[in-house]
């Protein structure tokens, strides 16, 4: 494949979700980073918009404070680098993580296949120092966060449907039976 060899601080993740909904519904949620703490609270602790960007989404910049199940948090800037469309969009990351991500959305019957290609390098000193040893744990932490994202996106899609019963969805979130 050529290129430089990957550093112990470089990570490449390919995540695929299937959710009930249309690409339009999915992009309305994922394309609005400002709402992440509301619908994906297990990972996104805080989001502050730094630049409103352009009507097509490009140039939007957010400061994110995120976490996983491991006992550390990350602070980084997300910048939207391509138009936000029903087919997907790209972002760049700068801060405790540096790199780029590409979201793509494809309709498959009543579901949308959501693919996230995330290529980042850890810049947070703790992660840089320990990546050589704990890279599998850091990768597992990412997989945990993305699994919570799929669950949270599915719930948010249900919440936004006409006629959705918010009380019933809340009970489902808590694992209660109807």
C-alpha cells in the first residue's frame, strides 16, 4: 500500500450501523453536531459552536468534550469540511485527536446504512505516551462509544417520528417493559 508506516498513536476505524430511517432523517441528526450531548450523552459531554459556517454545513466548527468507558476525556475541534448532504459529509479533528472522518448514508429498504470512516492520531499526552501499550484498550473504548452512538441514533430517530410516544421511548431507554 505504500506510504509511511502507522505510528502507535494512529488509529483507523470503520464503523457500520443499520438504523430504521431514511438518509434525510439520519443526516438531520448526525449533521447537527450542536445536538450531540442531547441525544448521545454517554459520549458527548459538551459541544460549543465556534463558527456557524455556511448554509451547506461547510466551515461549521465545534469544540467537543467527549468520553468513553475508560477514565479519560478528550477535547477537540470538529470542523465540517464538505457539504452536509443525504449522501454524507466529512469532518476534520484537531486537538486531543487529529485527523479526519467521513460519514456516508445509503438507503437499504426501510433502513439506512451509516458508515463512519475515522482516521485519527492521538495527540493527548496520556494517549500518546500509552498508545504503544494500551492501543487495544483505546480501540475497544472507541467501539464502545460507537455502539452507544448506534443505540442513541436509533432512539432519536424513533423520538422524532410523528406520533412517537416520548414516555414509551423513555421506558425503552431504561429497559423497562411496557
